[in-house]
């Protein structure tokens, strides 16, 4: 099978590897699509020995002896390698596993390869009403912001969360804007220094945020991971509101003990991924606004295109490009 080897310094080699064997509790997936993600950028620059890719859809083609999943099942891959026995796992909050051992695409091979072996409990079946390309959006693009937004609404109250600012209009931020729209949030504002990305948010119905004159927001979704954006988020949120820290980068996070953070009286929330029990609600959000969500898929390329596609993605030329690894017959 073919797989992508991230060499570092923006170089990717396509190599031939053996199709992995599976354990009794695993399934072999023929990968259909894998989405590019901002968290892959560090691997693109620095290199990794593990095949990356963590926004994955595919088809089960082999199942272990202890697995009760039909061959041919269409699935998305749930990446936390959770223990299934701690308090959080018993509550269905697998993203909060107390004994998590890693993530698919970081600690074990991910989706930039034609076949992958994963624990059977890490696949989520998807019915035929959603395409395998569309299914990728249910992961980081909808699932991750959807979970964080639900945490914020729970904290501040759904009758209060009616004016929301999204900072950073990349795939995560645009996904958040569409999730907020689907949840019926009345006023959605957006900010991004990249005019083309901001325009996408405005096309989806958001309003441009005036840094100088806009009043405080009930909720601020910080989706860029930049320190300046985090400071902006804290300044923009009103007392009693919530800042949701979705964005990531490789630098340490520092909360400066300034008067603003001491006296704002607000919620400062960090969420991670999502629990599978939210997937059906996210499917409904997607189906109710399929046309706009699909606009986030900016390109579909092949594995041989992966280096060039990552260069374009890192330069902000694309939103949610997908690598297609399966033929149309499947």
C-alpha cells in the first residue's frame, strides 16, 4: 500500500509499505478521505516517523475475531486511544479519558495511507445519507467546535449566548460559525486579518467585528491559536460571558495576571475534541446546512499531491482540503 512519509522541511515522500495486520480487537480500514488540519503543520515542518492524518473516513475491509462490525461498514475514525474503563469513559466522555495513551495520527499511524489498522471501538459508523467526503467534516470541523460551544452554552446559559464572536476564520473558525448558525445563535460576528477568509464568514451570514467599537460579546470563540487573538478574545468578552480556546499552536500558553483577567468575571474554557454521543446531533447540524458546510471543502486531491497541498494549506490558500485514497467504486 502507499503511505505518506513526512520528512520535515516541507518534504513528503510517498512510500510503499505492507498492509498492516490487525489484532483481535481491531479493524482494517480502507481509507476513503483524510482532511488536512492545522495541527499537521508542525509535522510537515519538523517531520515524524508516524504516518499523520487524523480526519479520516473509510470502509471496514477486515475485522478481528473479537469484533462485531460488518465488512463494508462506512466509518469515521475517532482518534483518542481511550481506556474504556475510567470514570470519564464510563460516562461516554472518551475525549476526557483519564488514561489516554495517545492519538491516532500522532502515536499510531493515521490516515495518509491507503489502509490503516485501528481499535474497533475507535470507529463510528456513518449511514449512506452522508458521503465519505462529507463525513470528514463531522470530526474536527463540526465535532470539535460543536463540543466547545456546547460547554460554553452550558456555562453561561442558552438564553444568554446570543452574541458570539469568532476570531480566526480558518476551517475551525468557519466550522464554528456554521455550528453557531445551526444552533440558532442570533448574532454571529467574525474577525480575521485575511480578507478572503473573513469574506467566507460574512457569506455565511456573520457580521464583521469592529475591534475599536464593537460591544462585549456573550461568547468569543478563539480559533486561531495566536497569542494576540487570545488577548483580543479576553478583551472582547463581556462580564459573565465565556471565552472558548479552540485554536492551538506549539508555543506555551501564558495567562498574564493582568487586571483584565483578574476582574473580568467570565468563563475561560478549553475544550478537547468531542464525545461520540454528540455525533448524531452534529449529523443533524450538517444535514440542515449541507450546502454551506460543503463549501469548506476547498480541494480534493490524491496522495501524490499531498506535499503541494500542504504548502498551499500552510500559506492559507485553502480551507479544508481532502486527500482522496479510495476509488469511486467503493
